[in-house]
C-alpha cells in the first residue's frame, strides 16, 4: 500500500493542529511534509474543503459484538464495519457472548478471527464464569492469552465479595477491572429514569440510587483491594461527585460516560420510542449537566459509544417489552459535534475517544510521526450530512438517528496496513 494524504490537518488531542501531507507505505508513515508530490502507482486521498483532520485512531471501550453465539445481532465482521465507519480503529469488546469470553479459548477466538481486520479488537475477559456473577473466571489465563481487561459487561457484578476478589487477583498482574454501576434489585422492573417524566408516562423508574450505591460500594472495595478500577457508564450527578472525591484522594479509578447520556435527557422517551430505551437510562437535565462538568474537570476520562445491537424482534415491541440498548459505534463522533459542539472542542473530543481509552487500558497511543505504524482516523469536524438507513453498517438497526442531520463526518481510517475511505 502506497497512500498519500494531501493537505491534512494533523490533530493530536489538546496540542492543536498543523496542515501537512502524509505518505504511508505498507502501513508505516514514511514522510510528513508541507508538499509531497504524487507519483505513479500511488493512491492519493484529497478533499477540496481544506478542513480535513487526521488524528490517532479512535478507540471504544465496551461495545457489544454478539460473536460468538449472537451473530444474528452482530458479528465481528459487521461490528468492524460499523466501528470503521464511525472512525474507530480499535475496540475493546465486552464478553457478553455465548459462550461468554470467560477463558483463553474465547479470547483467542476473538483475536484470531479479527487478526486481519482493519479494526483491532481487544477482548475484555469476563470477571465471572459465563458472566453469571458467581464464580471467578480464569483471569490470569485470559490475561496471558491477550484479554485487555476484565468485566461482566452488561451484567453488573452484584456480589461485592466477587468484585473484591477480582480486584485483588487482577492486582497481581496489573489487570484492570471494569464494572457498570447498577444495583439490579433496586432497578428491577424499571423502564427509564425515575423522575417527573416516568411518573407522567406511567412507567416504572430506575432510581439514581441504583447507580450511586454501587459506585460508592465499588470505590470502597477499590480502596481496600488497591487494584485498578474503571467505572463504566456513569449517568448520575451523585455518581460523578463520588468519583471526583475519590480521584482527589489519589485512588486509581477511571470512569466513562455514554455519549447518549451526555447529549439527551429522559424527555426523549415521551414518544415511547424504544430506540431510546437504554442502560444506563437517559436521566435528568441536572444529571446530563453534571456529566458534562465531569468531562471538563477530568472526573470522567472517556466517552463510550455504548454500542448494544439488537435484532428487530427485540426492539420493535411495545415499550415495556423492548430490550435495553442502542447501536452507537457509527454516530458517537457526530453526536459530540452536533449536540455538544458548544461545550467540547474537537481536540477535547479526540482526547476522550482516542487518547484516554488507550491510557486507561495501558496501550500505546498511536503517534503521527515518521516511522510510526499508521493507525489513523480522518474526519471533517464541520461537514454537514444526514445519517440514512442505507448508511448503517451494523447488522442491527436499533438507532433513533436515521434521517438525523449531523455535523462532523468520518471520512476514512488507516490501520493494520489497510485503508478504508468513506467519502
């Protein structure tokens, strides 16, 4: 592969941008200069807008893939296609498959099946066998096979003793434990955020307490175990405040937020559109504002897609019977630019979706310099476009954003010696 990227603004997080040409040969950045002439047998990518940016490739933590076992929802190929179209070059995928990613065999299955994919997949191993929350899974064996972290994913650990043992065991080899904060016995039967909107709609609510009590528990367990903990998908103001105080105390905790919880509130559910039925649920304006403040002050480290694909039979139902989850890999950046543009600069978005996820997982951040392996995302932060049904790359179509007009468009990715251009 000999690829020339013309007149591209190099964006590397908070360091700003500079316009250069980049020459890539066989997946390696060979030259960076103000003007590199095109040559024979060279593929050239050039756009007329003059606003095209390139950044280190983006990374998502926590996407569901469905492979193995639930390939009718999503398989690794379709997940890679959706991720690439959304600008992601790497995905740390959750273990909620069938069988669950709970031993080295499943870890190797994911790694081997995606070895030649343009998107790099990092399996997150299960904390418990079959993600059932009972017996500790083979953490070290999975770590040795390539598991990047440990979580029961969409099945939050309810047993405090189990999570404590996971933190203590993983500490021996520097492993990261990820948990979604929800106390299921408190949230049981809830359909959306508990508040004025749920009351007016006659739907049982999920109290903020269901999150807050688990955040508090997990932080105390972390203090005792001295391991590494990532609290995945904060959604409440009190949860943010608890993490903020713990970080000030110096404990090694990180946190993420789903892009939908930043952009929207429970008001979206007034039309009973099941595509807005997600976990954690869309909460109040006060919660959304607190999440945004947590992003700004560093309490929340990254923005996640919260990609949970479902087949039509699971979502196209009356609201109380529909499953929780939204397909999100393709629209995360566009949502940030469209609905958070007044609050987050492009450089801040790149920090939260490209750089921070890798630092948390202990992975090297891709560098844009001569001799470096090219793992890049190309995008126009100001391009206007409409997301149509035909644009969906996922097998599942559970998104409320079809026919949504967006600002901020992904134009291509480069990774693993492959280059994909979308516009």
